[in-house]
């Protein structure tokens, strides 16, 4: 694209692909890329295509729809690969002087396209979440749901089906019960997690916390339920988010000392060295008598894979809640 200096030189075949609403464009921040192209070449049709949500699949938004992440605005491609594929993405480094040479740039593009495609394939296997229930789901026993009040989540739970058409709910501290009917527009759920304890549930005239503490059965209007995943979405504050938030710098092999399937990593912690073997065992070197002196709470090594290449990811958690993360190529 950088070699196209005039709008009139823009390839007609590429322009046809970008502006055709019948061709789905998949990518990372694909809408912003189309907008940048349209702006750079002052092409109104490409700019119009960038606003067509029907023909664009942005991986960040797609991951949020699948309930994998909670925020789609600021996550990186490295973060998506790490959190979804549990692999480490290390794109080839482009030299400043030769960054647009065909071999280097082709490898760079191939790496990113392969990563995006694998992320999409993995996400496509998951059910979408945060959506209202469709008719057939209302009779799906055990379906995971979130209860909403005024567009805000107040509790998680699962559907109970079949039911008796009513429940006898505990009404007060004296143990009196009140019958609540389950009509065609209502569902019965079992609360499993309270999100907003003080939220008042109108059908029960009790708080969500009260209902949870007294059996957890709740009759709800079906339209207030949304689908959800078994695992909560990852937030930017999670350990894996910090580990994969930015591109990883390749580790020169000379920085690793290998011997009999072991290597040593020197940490900037008062000369402390940590030795990790093939069995993910951790031990201190003879020079270190006690890791407590370094305020090191515990270490979490994990073996990852970068498209066929093994990578060690080691998270060092300290007593002050800080985390130091190493990514090491084997």
C-alpha cells in the first residue's frame, strides 16, 4: 500500500473487495484500517464501506460477543492470542532500514494473518453471550444466564426447567411464604452469584441478596435474562492481560544457559537466580539461602506454544501484589 502514491493508482480489484458488502472483511481493528485507507486515498466508497458493520468482523468485538473479554476497545492482538489461544505471539521484527522489503514484510503479514485466523476459528466454536433468550432457550434446563435490572447485571444463575408453574418464596424473617406464579412471560432461575446485592427484585419485593440467602430460587421476567459463559470474561487487570498486552521482544539464545535440559534465568533481585527444569520444577541456586529476602510470594511457570515453538511464560508474584513476567523461547 505504501507504494501507491496516487488515488488513481489504487488497484481496482482491491478496491472492489474492500467496497463489496457481500465480502466479509475479518481482522483486528478492521474498521479503523478501512477508515485509514479511505482517508489516505480520499475514497468515499471505502469510507462508506468502513461504516458497514454487516460486512466487517472485528476480532476484539467478536471476542467480547463470545464472552471472552470484557473490553474490546484497548486490547492488542497479542492479548487476544494469549487469552484465547493460550499461545505467545511474537511477530517477526522488521528492521527500520528494510522494513518494506518483500520477504520480511510478507513474513510479518503472514504471522499476523495466521494469528487472526486462528483466533477467529477458536471464537467461532463458542456460543455468543449477553443476548436475550430465544424461545427454545427458555426451556433449556441449566442454561447459564445473567439477570439484568435497567440494563445492569444484578446476578448470575441458571434456568430451571421443567417447574411446577409457581414457587412458594420465603416472604419475611418469620418464615411466611408467598406464592409467585411462573407465567408464559416468566422463567424460574437458581441464583449462583450476586452482583448487586441491594438491587430490589419487584416480583419478590426483596433484594437480590435476600433471595440468594433464602434458597436462591427467583421468578423473573424472561426478557430480563441474558446468556452468559461459564467463565467470566477476562479484564485488563488480569495476569494474562498484563502478560500479553504488548508485542514480545525476542529473547536472544545467548541469554539462556542450557545444560541437560535445564536453563538458568538471572533475576534483578539481589543476585537471585532461579533454575527451572523440564518438569516445571523451581529451585534456588546455591548462592541463595532464602527467597523470602526478596519478598517473592510464589512463581507460576506455564508452558505455552507459539505456532509450534515452545515458550516458557513465568509470572513472579510478590508479596506487594506486583507481578514480574518473563517470556522465554526454548
